[in-house]
C-alpha cells in the first residue's frame, strides 16, 4: 500500500538528493537531474522546475566579504 505525500514532497526530496550527488559547491549535471526525475517519479513539469531551480540558484561558497 502506498502512502500519500504532501504536494511537492517528491520535488523537495529530489532537490536534496541532487545536492548530495553533485557536491556542496558544484552545479548538478543534466544527467543527475534526469536520474533524479526517474528515481523520484517526477513528471516533465517537475523535471523542468528542477532544471530552472539549479540554473537560477546563486553559487554556493565564499562570497564577497
């Protein structure tokens, strides 16, 4: 029996997984985003949202002081 997840929970889990896979400061590759879409059973709109999210995300790490 499957459990019902709140709206967007799979997308949040996919973002966390992608961050783990790509490293703390590295941008994820399209291959990692594709794998997350399959792993978390995301639809095309969710996959596009992941791509946009990581494309627009500011770089992590040391910024100006």
